[in-house]
DNA sequence: CGGTATCCAGCGTGATACTG
DNA sequence: CAGTATCACGCTGGATACCG
C-alpha cells in the first residue's frame, strides 16, 4: 500500500511551498535572461520587451531588485544613465531558468497538442 | 562594445517567451509534486493541499489535464473513485521542477534578507 | 466521495498620457 | 533617458454552500 501524503508537505512557511516554479511576476524570467550577457540600460531592455509597458517593466525591475536578483546603478558621469545587472544571486537563477526553458522548448508541441485534443473532446461532450 | 539585444528575442509565439518558469497556475507545481510517487485520489490530494479550496483544486487539476500533464481516471468498480496520475509528459516536468525547488531552498534566505534590507532602506528614504 | 454553483475581492496587468 | 500618474479591467483565486 502506498504511503499517504504528509499533511504538512506544503506548509505555508516552507520555502518549497512558495510556488517553487513561479519566481516573481509575469516578466521576471524574461528580464533575467535579458541581463544574462551583462549590464543593460532601461532603454535597452525595452527593445526585446516591447510588449511590456514602461510602468510594468519598472515594476518588475523594482521587484527583482527588492529580491536581490538584480542591481540598479545610476551613473551620473558625462552621459547620465541607469544600468541593471544580475547580482550573484540573480546569476545563480540562470541555471534553473535554463532547465525550465529547455523543457518548454522540448515539450511545447506536446502540450499544445494535448490542449487541442482536450478542447476538441470537451466541445464534443457539450454538443452531444 | 556589447551586442544589442535582438528585438524579437521574446516574440509572442516563441515557446521560450511563454513565461518559461511560470508553468501553469498557482498550485500546478505543488500538485505535480504530490503525484510524483504515484496515482492519488482527489481526497488524498486535499490533505497536503489543505490551503486550496475544492473549487480551485479541481480547476487546477483540469488545467493540468488539459495540458496533458496528468491523467484523470474514473474507476467504476466495487469502490468507485477517481485517480489522478502523471502522464509521461507530466513526469518529464519533475526534473525542471526539482531544479527550481532546489534553487528556492538554497537561496530562499538570501532572497528574504535582500527583501528586508530593501524595504528598510526604502522606508528610510520615505522618512527622510 | 468528488466534485459544482454562486458570488466576490484583490491584484496583476495594461493603455494612455505626462514629467524631471 | 528613465521613468510616474491615473484609470481601469480581466482573471485568478477564495469563501461558502450545495449536489449526485
């Protein structure tokens, strides 16, 4: 007989219960990956993340900064600008991120197929 | 000089742009992990996921089923019951999931510390 | 036992316009 | 250049009660 699932397995205070795979908000992972190859300025980030409005981008960047994943630096020299870069902590997140991305790319088709056939059979159920 | 970020890096249709690390909804990852050691009945899942209301649990299970990650089986023998189990696709997600969980457990303290010091310094900014 | 029905609040997200 | 302000909305997630 299989063993029962422990009742406190996903206690609210246990780190492993804190949405292990949903780091941050909607755009967090993409931002991290944009900073993979070095520091980037705000306006640079806006290019690949053109679907994100400035407000939301700033919001996400602040959240990542708060969690110690990225560092925001205001440069006040001849050409004033702001740069974002990964902290060591942020850098350490690249690996799980890469693993997750690899999974997505490998299995995305399967998932879409499953979704389509599920929707089709569900629609038939409703019709019949 | 560093190279610019490609404009289409996170095109809407590219799998890698589809929130690589936010698989499914709030409880998806936890449910997958509950099914790691074999099939489970609805009422079994409710034990470790006691913080999830039945409605939301059903919702999440349906979503996972739709994406082909779990299989729902209605048994109609002497003791009628429903069982959920991982599909091969769902099973393949355990690895990225484990990597992500390991990261959380290793770096959770750092993240919380960063958060606290950020909040403190921000509060000081507002006060001053 | 394995769910639904109904209603609702919060918040994450977004569009648009404006600023030091 | 690097944001903020304001407004609004959809959708997720939750409380509670009920059902075959």
